[in-house]
C-alpha cells in the first residue's frame, strides 16, 4: 500500500461521520476538507464526528468552522475533568466517558463543540460510538430539526446511559467483593483489591459529578450557541447525572460497610476464641492449683505421706472440674441436678476415707454453693427462687450424723 493510500486510510479512520441534515433529514455527506463551506444555520445542520483525530486534522476542521486559537488549543489538550467554555459564537463541552472492562473502569474523553448550524464531536479513548444515537435521531427528523444544541443534550443524555451501564457492571463487582468479605473475611489481597475498587469509584465520582453543574449552567445561563428552548433538556440531564453520581457514591459506601462488617465478624471470632480459651483456663484452674501445690517437692507438707491423699484428692478435683465445665457450657439445669448428687457422693467418700478432709470439704461447700447457684441460674437464663444446689451443703453436713449412729452405743 502506498504512502497516499495509508494517509487516506488514517484520515478515514479519524472521521466517523460528516453529514449535513436539512429539515432533520440526512441530505448529503460533506467532505471533511470543505466543512466550512457547508455551514448554513438557517437551512441545515452539520454534524461532524471525529475519533482520535490528529492535531492537524482537528485544527483544520474547527478552524474552518471559525474557532479561535484559544478554542483550538483547548480542544487539542487532554482533559481529566469535565469543563465548559463559552467562546461567544460557540460553546465547548468536555465530558469524561466511563466504560468497564475486566472489572476496572476505563476513562475516555468526549468533546462537544456547539455552534450555529453545526456540531462537532471528538472522541479520545472512548470505546462506545455515537452511531446508535445518530440512527435513532435520524429516524425522528423532528428531533434533529431542533438544532445542534438539542443534539448535544441528547449526546450528554446518552453519555449518562453509559454511566448507568458502567454502574451496573461495577455493582456486580461490589456484590462479589461483599460476599467474599462476609463469608471468608478480609485477607491481605482482598484489602488491597477493596482499596483499588474504592479508589476507582472515587475517581469515577470526580469525573461524573462536575458534569451535573455543567448541565445546570447550560440550562440556566444564557448562551448564544444554546437556544432557550433547548435549555430544559440540559436540566433533565443534570438531574440524571446527580442520580447516577449518588449510585456510585452508594457503591463506594457499600464497600466501606462490607469491610467494616468483615472486621466485626473477625473481631467476634477472635472474641469467641478468647472466651473458649478463658473457659478452659477456668476449668483447669482448680486441678492446676491443687497439682501445683502438691508438686512443689517440699519434704514436709500436710497429708503428703497419707495413704489416702491421692484417692481423696481426685474426687474433689473431679467435682469442681465437672462443675466448672457445666457452668462454662451454660448447662444450668444439668448443673442444678448434678452438683448436689456429686457433692453428696464426694462427701460420703471423704467421710469414710479421710474425715479431716471431709470437714474442710463441708465448710468450703457452704461457702461456694451460693456462687454455684448464681452461675447455674445465669446458665438457665433466669433466677429461680428455689434450687437443689442449696441442698448440697445441708445434705453433706447431715452425713456427719452417721457418727452419732455409729458411736451411739458407746455413749
């Protein structure tokens, strides 16, 4: 392919459309080199669409339409924020497009140059074209007859539709992130991804929200290139932009709430683990204390040489371990029935095996039974006026009455 053919192909790819409309109907295509000769505000409207044009091509087109040097310089620059500039005989609107691919937003730029009898659209980086909107307007000549300012409002409204489509895709991404955070918690990779998603939503907000004020200005401020009958349409577009911006803000807040919820779930799991560890520590406290005291390897200790020391100590340890286990497990009803039975059994064992320890066990039982009763009521979820646990110290004390029966004949 020759150099001239390559240049012609590049020029054709830059020019999407250059069409003159008469009374709202497509009349003829206009050569891009002669657009200045076909501007006729009273009879026709010229709609030119450019895509990623070279600086020379863009300067040539807008120069033929009468754009000043400042206007040309502004259109040649890349923009990161929407803006509007009134040059008197024409108005330049810069909007930022948002598309979503691979769960990430892709930003582009679209410029609208509105003048008497012409409209120039310049797209840079925007993946979606204006062909569907152009076809819809061509099917309704009455709409195209309203002029370039009305077509610009339709283009801005179409741009908002693309925002809504992007919001729908991002909403699916946010829902997936919420499910991951709430089901498996926040991992390092999830936190980094969450930060990137919130950053993307914040950037979308910064490029969408200024467009509402631009449309408000077009609806309220008198401009020579915007007819007073077209202003209400820009007001409707401004309302839609605000609603879409609120949607993006809501998605950003949803990610924050999901992250906070995952942190709360993680903290609750940690608290549950801590409670379990504390419960086992309480269960093992009495056996550990007794074993620790008698494991200090002192030569002279009470009951150290007693033949009944080991079998006497084990039932006491078993009673308090089982009692603490039922308290921790919130088995108040079982504890109410089991504690008196076990206390009486241990009391009988100590009475016959080691009467001295039986007396100590009896006094400790009078001291601890009220506390065990309170914990059992807490495990059952309410206070009971009477409890079998209070019978335990009385029953163990009455075991000592066996001594009267055993030694009565000796009196």
